[in-house]
């Protein structure tokens, strides 16, 4: 008997308003539509996401995104089995917009409502795109998060370490701002770095001298500012070459740090799970960086792991990943009701100690 499940997903926890339809037929998933309306242009002048502007834009756009997602999937709300929505963690105004919209759709259509953790969305994406079996190791590395997760099931995660302050994407964005590049900074810093000498500035690799998988990126940003200020004091400004060299040196410091911590996470994961044919998967916008990707791939290979990076459109924020988690939760019998609330913080590993300073600027993922 063929079993078909269709889920509509909604995402609005940061600066992307998104809706998607994912269908699974006899265990094989297909993304029928994935609409993402990015808000970068609204926040570009501020060099970062402004929560009030984001919340308002989500409220204005969600309905339109849902309509487009249904239309592109060539279905109506009557054809879905459930409505999945990011109910945290994230910027609370945006999360609330999504939860309210999903509740309205659920009440109007009588369809099941399922609250989804945004981080679980990133963490389970390799199951949707590549049918990866549990357990696997995930590095989630984005503008708001940086953590290693052992993914055991749709509802069980072990945190194997992560940043104790800034996320790497945030550090890329701040570096871009310091050097007068635009927003989001990651791709701009990467393209500058291509012309730069990554060995010119000796920037720190924080916490590499300490055991464990925790990381820190805020000191790196301070060191970069100092290097820039020294150049400005010496010569009255930066040449294009100086800027490229700073970008390249910064990027290498991040890549070195992520590579070494990932190597350790691979060992811990194997100690814990003893998995045959282990997989290291990445998600989050920073996984788009070619140098970082290459370095992680090498680490995986050297430690007997298969390396998996889902297509970029599913690595960055999107609603297909939310619909997918909804689908997995549907199958395990999960259901929410109208008491579903928006949660600004929602750690995946309920037993892990809260991280120092994490989510300072809102739990953007
Ligand atoms: O996962 P994502 O789209 O959104 C959230 O953070 O929720 O990640 C965005 C982050 C931004 O900080 C951006 O600067 C960074 O990913 N990023 C990159 C690159 N492309 C995007 N960082 C480094 N290199 C890139 N090529
Ligand atoms: Zn995210």
C-alpha cells in the first residue's frame, strides 16, 4: 500500500519568510515547493537583522508565501495532512507571526498543527535530501549558531560542543562591517579573501589549546579590529590588498578552528555511537564557504566519515526543512494544539548545560 503524507511548512524565525510543501510517498520525500522571501535588503543599511523590521515584514509576507507555496505545489490546503511551523528558537516577533498564521490555517482547515524547532529543521535536512540514517554527526554553522550535534532521532540530540560566544556567520558579518563591505558579510569576505594572503596576519585560534569541542569567535573579531586599526594608524587607511589580506587571514582562522574542533567531534561521536559508515553533515549559511567546506571534507575523510552538505538552498533558512521535521513528527504521532507558544530559546539537547553568552543577539539560527 502506498502511504502518502503531505505537510505545509512555515518559517519566520529570523530574516527569511518562507513556506514550503513536502510530500512523502512510500518513504520517499519530495519538495513540491519551497518559497523563500529574503529580507536582506530591508536590513542591509543596518549591517544586521533589526527584529522589529523583520517581524513586521514576516506578518506582511507569510500569507503570500503560503499561497505561492500551495500554488507551486499545485495543491490546496485540503490536500495537506498537517501544518508545521517554526515555534522557536528565534526572534520572538517573527516566530509569533508564524505561529499565529499556522494556528489560523489549522483552525480554518481542521488540519493538524505541529510546532517545530528551527534547529531541528537544519539538523534533519540531510534526511530529507539524502535519506541519511540515524545516528549521524551534524555541524550547524550559521549566523546565529555553531554547534556539533549527535542526531539520534527526530526528537533526540546530544550536543557535543559549540560556540561560547559569537557564531562564525556573525563574525563574518562583523568583519565585513569593520572593513566597509556590505551585508550579509560571509560571501563578500570570501570573495575578498580570494585575492588575499591568508598568512599575513597572525590572528588567534581561540580555545584550540584547550580540550573539548567548544569554540569562541569573539576574540577573533577583536584581533581583526586591532590589526585594522594598526594599519590605519600606520598608513592612514587600508589599501585594497590590506583588506583582502585581512579577509583571507580571518577566513583561515575560522576554517582552522572549525576543522580541528570537527576532528575532535568526529572522535567523540564515534566513541559514543560506534556507528558503521558514520556521516558528518553540515548545515547553515557558513557551510557555503568553499574553504571551510573543503577543510571539513578533509577532516571527514581522514576520520572515516562520509561528508554530506545538502544543496545550499536547503542549508540556509527555508521552510522545506520545517515541513520535513513536521512530517517526521507526524509519523511519530506528535500533535500540537492552540496552546502552542513561540519560544525565543529552545535548546535541542535538553540535558546540555546552557551555553555561556549564546544567543546574545537573539537565537538566530
Ligand atoms: O543559515 P543562514 O542563512 O541564516 C542564519 O544565520 O539563520 O546563515 C547566514 C550566515 C550569515 O552570517 C552569512 O554571512 C553567512 O551565513 N554566510 C557565509 C557565507 N555565505 C553566508 N559565511 C562565510 N562564507 C560564505 N560564503
Ligand atoms: Zn537557520
